[in-house]
C-alpha cells in the first residue's frame, strides 16, 4: 500500500517570475476592467524524493460569498493553453486537468509535474459591492 501523498504547491506569475503562494492579493479593479492571473499547480516541485501522483486532478474555483459567485459568469480559464469549458455547479466551477500530475522527484522543472492555469475575470460589471472578493482555487484528485 502506498502511504505517500502528493505534495501540492501553487505559484503565481508576478512580473514574469513564478512565485510560491498560499494566499495571493491581486489588487483592486474598477468596473469594466479585466483581471488576469497566471497560476501553476505543482506536485513535488523540485522534490528530492518521490511522492504519490495526483491522479485525475481537477481544479475547483469558488468565491467566499453567494453574491460574489455571480463573478464566475465572467470567467474564462485556460489549462495548459487549452480553453476550459466553464460550467457553474451551484457555487463553484470544477475543471479537470486531463492529466496526472507526476509525483516523481525531479531536479528540473518537468512539465509532468505541473499545469499552467490562466484565469481571466471580466469585464467586471457595474453595481458590484466595493469589498474584497475572495476567489479560492483548490485541487481535488484521486489517491
């Protein structure tokens, strides 16, 4: 029995440098603007030992309030350069990565260990409450 688990980490493109984050503040955006983010999800980035593969991974997107969930209607998402189908299920969007994220140790940045996710939200509508909008991005997978 494999007791190893995947070692997931998240990186955000900041000024053309992929920087690790657990939480990320994207700034303030007025109505009519478009928010763009490039994120990478990694399994065992530059790992020194093997960990479990993340099998059948999907990325889950959701906002912290029902009111802000309407912003999912303004989302477009690319996964590894391919446009994802956006289907809102109650209060979230679940997008399969369509590949296994390898848990093999790698001293290089192997494309087997990560997926690129490009998120675009907008143009932002008028009439949104002027408050912090918390978008959560999570991963689910089979062990």
